[in-house]
C-alpha cells in the first residue's frame, strides 16, 4: 500500500522546534511519508538562515517557499502573505500530498493553509483553540482552525474552544503541548558546555529574554522595549541572554534596541537564533525567563522556572503558577523581577504543574495520522453546541 504523504510546513525556528518530533515520527512510520516545505524566517540570513539547522538534523527540505520581504511594515507583511500563497500553490501542486500539516498562528502558516484549502487538501492543525488577545495571531489561529479538518490541541479548554468554533468533537484530539517532548527527548547542555556554545560567561544570576512585537497595538513595541531594557539595566550581577524577535510588524526597531543595549552592557548578549538545544539549555540554567513569548507559558513551567510575562501579547493563554504577569512599564517589570528572584517565589517552583501536560503529544499525533483515513475529511459539517 502506498504511504500517505504528509506535507509539513514550517516558517520559524520556534515552530520547527515544536514540529521536530512529529516530523521524526512521520519519517519513521511505515505507513506515512514525510514531505517538508520551509518558508519565512528559515530562508532569511537576517533571521539566522535556520533552514540549515533543519537540514543538519537530517531532514530533507522538499520545497523552499520564499516570501519574506525586507520590510516589517503592515504593507510589507501583507505582501509577504500574498507571495507565500503563490509559492505554496506551486509547491503543493508539485508535491501532491495527501494531507497538509501546520502548526500555530503565524501569517506564513495562514498563507499555506489558504493555498491548501483551495487545492482541496485535508489539513491537520496543531495548537489550535488558544487565545492571544494582544496579537493578530489570535484571528489567524482561529481562521486556520476553520480551514482545517483534524485538530490537535494542548489542553481541554482549547479542545472545547475548537468545538465551539463549529468543529466536530471526534475530529479534535487532546494531545498536550508539543514543546514538552523536546524537553524530554533532547540531552541538554551542562552549564560549562552552554557557556562554550554561547561564548558567554554566565553570571551569579541569569535571565533569558524574548520580546516580540505586540501586533495589535500601534507604535508601542519600541516604547515597551525601552521600559523592559530600563528595568533590566538596574539589575546587578545578572547575565542577560536575548533571543531576537520574530519577523513581525515593527520587529526591526526591537532588533536595533537590543543590539544597542548589548553594546552598552557587557553582561548582555543577543543571539539571532539559539536553536532548540541552546534555547532549552538556557532555560535549564537561567534563573528565569522574561518577555512575551508563548514559550514562557508553555514550556518553561516544565523546568520549574519562573516566567515574567510582560503586557498583553499572551493574554488569554493558560498559565502555570510560575508565571508572573506584569504591565509593560519599568516599575511593574522591576517589581516582577524582584518577585521572581525572591526566596518565597523560588521556594514554590518545585511544585508547579504545567497545564500543557507531561509530554507524548508527538507520538499521539503520528498515531492518529497513521490510523485515520483522509478520504472523507474534506466535506465538513458545522457542529452546533447543544442548547443550554
């Protein structure tokens, strides 16, 4: 019997980190065949040309869809989406997959899902049902849910939300968070090996900082970054490890602010892309994570480390007791950092439970793909919630 061709699309370093073990499971399966499309930041030297990391992990990239314009304006991002749809239309016509598998809520993935829908491909969507009220990712994520036919979600609350969007309950699978599989499967670096890999000497205390643009607010990202950097500048004996923001609207100004800060503060270092091994190893060895990345809510609690979550980008997501929410103002951030480092807060961390589960999502997804027939998926019936 011919293997079922599963085409996976990835556009960012973080998304690839979540998809990696699903891709490995598909590749190892006797009844599935992996096809891979790389796009977006993976193909950009400005963002670390991370397609090379995918290939270094042993995966064959079947098609590369160039779509990123050298612009972080709303017009530039919208034009990138248009280029993406053109490129995905060609790639999918050439590859002829049996199912398109996508993750999350980025505009690159919206373009891929839209092209797949028009090509009459069944679509499997990972990490749907979540909410991020401070970013346009929110609308993109729910739109991809409506274009998709199989849904793999990270928590029961998210399963219920996908059903609320009209998806049939038997097509919505609760598998947990994919990032936890990376934590369980990767052999993380020792402190000394991490220092060598980073070319950076860790301090008595250390923080990992990732701050992305808040895409539903006008011209606030730079001001919020100024507030964050001002709060960080007041810390003593603290190493600061920055990962650069995504290719979003207003992202480039954040790049420059971080670079300028690192020039003026020898205890700070910025990295375009850490990759999964260095990134997760950093979480293992730092005292906390700061910023507005979903990783601070989804993966960091599994390390029993604290997260300072700034502003509204992740508003609405489930969070563990290890997450400290604060306003994007230097005083509020300073207070949150003081709480993060406090003995009382650190003492409660060993008992933290991650609401995104304990791992095993990748295997669960592959098992459903192996067992499920794709032939009857395309025609969906809207599921109305029972009357209260």
